[in-house]
């Protein structure tokens, strides 16, 4: 049985869908507090550093459009 067919797997898929729909595409940053735990840590090239918890995640997401516009403007 695949992980997606298990109850926790399905919950994880739904959380990712809600994140993409509500937070990333819809820019409803308040939803982030409902979708991730406070001990969340994001690692990766998009942030350029580690992000710890909801507050740092929200701040980073709010600044994404500004960073994209700066890097893409000619």
C-alpha cells in the first residue's frame, strides 16, 4: 500500500493542497499558522537561509513578490 493511500498520507496531501491554494496562490498568510507547526524549519535555496516557525515563514512569503520583481526587472 502506498503512503498516499494511508490516512496520514492523505492528510499530508490535503495540507499541501491547502497550502498551495490558500497560502501560496491566495496569499492568505494567516492560514499558515493552521497548516504548519511552530517548530517547522524550512531549509533551501529559495530562502537563502533557514526559516524557523510560522512568523519567519510568513515574513519570507510576504517578501517573495518583492524579491521576484527585483531579480526579474530589466
